[in-house]
């Protein structure tokens, strides 16, 4: 019963609502919204100069950052390492939702 209820509740939430829950941000909740102003700057593996040389000026507006990040993601999304990380994220999301569900709708 719990798994079925979780599935029904999960189906009722939009992708944006799920992102708000997972990333705890109301406005521009997707992590790509801070791809170049936060995440790339704090990741020592990212060569910002090379990124700017390849892509030109990087966007600052959250929606533009997310759009560019998603465009870049689509070029590598089917590579095994990337798809494995994506599967792991979805698995983690499902586990998180199963943990939260009892707090929202006990039973």
C-alpha cells in the first residue's frame, strides 16, 4: 500500500515541484540554474578559462544558465558514466521520496 501511495503521490508532482523538494529552493530550483555562478566556480576540476574560450560569455541569469547547462548535458547524456550518475540520482530521489512519504501521509 505504501509503495502504491508513493507512486500516486510522485505522479502528482511536477518535475519543478520535485526539484524544489530535493534541492530546497523555491525559485529556479534546478542545480543547472547555478551551473556557472556557483558549481563551476567551486569545482577545481572545471577550467573556467577554457569553458569561456569554448562557449563565450557565460550566462548569469539562472534560467539561461540552466538552458546552457542542459544543452551541454544533452551532448553527453547518453555516455555510460553520465547515464549511470543520472540513474543513481533517480534512485536516490525515489529513496528520498519513500522516506518523506511517511511524514506527509502516514500509513
